C-alpha cells in the first residue's frame, strides 16, 4: 500500500459517490444505492453534526453514570451493612479485596475506555477534512478503527451488574440490586457507539494536499 | 451488463470505492480464496471463500440451536449457608425489571438474545437460495442490510466475558457453579466468530446481484458477450 506512488483517484474527486455499505460507485447526486438500497452521502463535513450531537449526548449521560450508584449490596439483611458503590467505588472495593486483575479490567472498561473514546471521537471530528499529511491520515484511520472496535466492549460493566443482580439473591445472607447509574452508563455507551458510527472515515482523507502527494 | 475490467468514470460503472477512504478501484471478479484490499488504506474490500455461504447457513442454524439451550437451561447457580439461587439467561436480563430500569431489560435481552437470533435468521434467509444457485428471496436486500446494521449491537461475546468477571467478583462471597446454558453460550460465541470470519459483505452483495435481484444492469459478467 505505501509503495504505491501514483496519486489516488477518489470517487469524490471524480465527481462520483461511493456506497459505504457495498462499495458500488454512482454519479454524484444519486440518493440511494440501487444495489443495497442504502443512502448515499458524499464525504462532507456537514455529516459531523450528527457525530457531535451523539457525542454530547454520550458525555451528558456519562456524568450521572459516575455520580449515582451502580450496585446496591446488602449483606445479612443489612446488619453487616448496606453499601452502594459507584463505578469508581467498585474499583476501589475490588482493590481492597486484592482482586487487582478484575479491578484493572473494570477500571479500563468503564473509565479509561469511555473517556478515551470521547477524546478520540472529538479530536477526529475536529481535525476531519483539515490539512493533513498521508502519515497523519493513516494514524487517524487507526484511531478510528480502534474506537469503532472497542466501543461496544464498554457495555461489559452493565452486563456485570445485570449478572450480579440476578445471581446474588440469597435473601438474608446477601443481595445485590442495580442502581440508576447502570441505565445512564448503558445509554452513554450506546450514544458514543452511534457517534462513532456517524463519523465518516472518508473525511480523514479529504484534507490531503492535491499536489505532490505520495500516498 | 459489463465485461470485466471495463469501467466508466462518468457513471461509476465497473468501479469500487473503498468505504473507508473513498479510493477508486476497478472491479474484478475474485477467485475463491483471493482477497482484495484497498491500495491506500489497506481496508478489506472483498474475500470470497469456498463454500462460505453453506458454512454460514450451517453456523447460523447451530447458533439458533445453542441459543435455545442457552435461554432455557439454568445459566449459573450460587449457594451459601444453605441459601441458593439459580438463574437463567432470562433471569439475568429481568434483573433490571424494577421501575426506571425496565427499559434496560428490553435492551439487554435484545443485545444478548434477540439480535443474535435475528441476525442468524436474516443470514439464512439471504443465503439459503444463493447457496443452491437459485434466485434470492424477494426481501434479501433489506434483510442482509439489516443484518449488517445490527452487527455491532449484537453483544453475546461481551456478555460471556462479563460473566467471567462477575464470577470473580462474587467468588469470595459464595460458591458458584455453571449450568448447561453457560456452556451453550460459550459455544455460541465460537460459532458466531466463525460465521463472521466467513462473511464478506461485498461477496454477498455480488451474489445477491448475480442471483438476479436488484439488477441495475451493472453486474460484471465473465463472458465477453455482454
């Protein structure tokens, strides 16, 4: 790929529009792909509005997800204490019990990954279509692919809460119930996934200089 | 109909655009086992495999059978001091069935059971006639498009990893044993992964088109008679 030195002709520059779902190429102005019936959109910065909207929605729901409890635990009918733990609280609790591995997984999945995703999508949307070198473009595509791949894995914390709440129902001995943060966390993850899906990776390549290109 | 290798830069016929970087490529029929990648960003464009359709259909049926087991058999059992509890996959999703958490129940059931089942059915619907060399069913185009849209939302494998972590979390609190549904679910993950490895969207779109549906007069024929 990098040995290829001739300038690349893109569908957009040729006055055509490519279908992002099946690859077929149509004249500009065509609204739907006649093969797979999906909507055709030229790579346009206007499509970034949807990215920003979903991203902000995801950010908003991430705040209550961290402030409210994720899990409510009661042991021995509340005699040994009722505890409510937030995402961060749960991680600290796991470290207390020496479960470093699980603490690290939960910390990465529910704190590092979501925040990294917000920053990456925001940055990608900010620099999309701005001047870039070929090397920059390749790096941005890698970031986009990582965000796209990893996004759904944040849902793991919601599943853990669901499994614990269904399983740990031992009456007097111990019981676990889900807290309101579970819903806002799930929504936050879903909105960020939608944000990443609305990002058009073709915009990454729009900012490349037309002359003296070596891609 | 077009002959292989000919293209038209004004209508885009005979060309393929990379979905990631918009680079244009000349469309070519690939032999099974060949792989087409974008010259600029190395994105996988197509990778037809021998007998892929038959295998995807078989794997889809396998995943449906496993899902029935996963839903109805006990998933996990827990016990401590004579108190015990057993939960099925259904029980896990219904864990959120109180008040404001209710919608999450629906969403969870959809991502771990509903969507994997729906995708398996859609793939069988799309590929069954194609694998026998017959014309595709009438709604094959929207069916396959829906299946591709739903792909990221089908989260069965994330759920299984979540189970493993949840078990470590309660490990100190009580004794836990796996039910048959847990193993069915693990099998399901393997089957889905194999099915995804065989699915090349472009190849399936080509097959739907060659099978006689959604014909726009632009499908490539190997004969020069076009």
